[in-house]
């Protein structure tokens, strides 16, 4: 298992419920071990198994919710 941590900048969150929605959605993806999204910082930190789920999968899931996301280098 190759567990890595990635940080994403997320635009379009307006309240704490937005962050909870993102966390709940990402937690349901296979290979995602931990998520922490904060509306105040506009960031999400995600620990995942890259053999199961890729950063591109994370971006697609966030954007499907209606937010704009970019991977922070």
C-alpha cells in the first residue's frame, strides 16, 4: 500500500457544511484513509492509497460537488 498525503485548494465553499460535504464525499471513495477540509483556509488535506485512488480522482469528486479544486504542489 502506497499511502501519500496531498493538499488541495478548494474554491466555492461558503460555510462549514461545505467542508463537511466534501469530507463525507471523499471519505466514501475507496483508498481514502483520512480527510480534513477547512472552509476558512479553503484547503483539504487527504491521505490516500494511490494504488486505489489518485489525486485526479479526488479532483473529479470535488468538482462533481460543484467546487473548483487544484492540487497544491
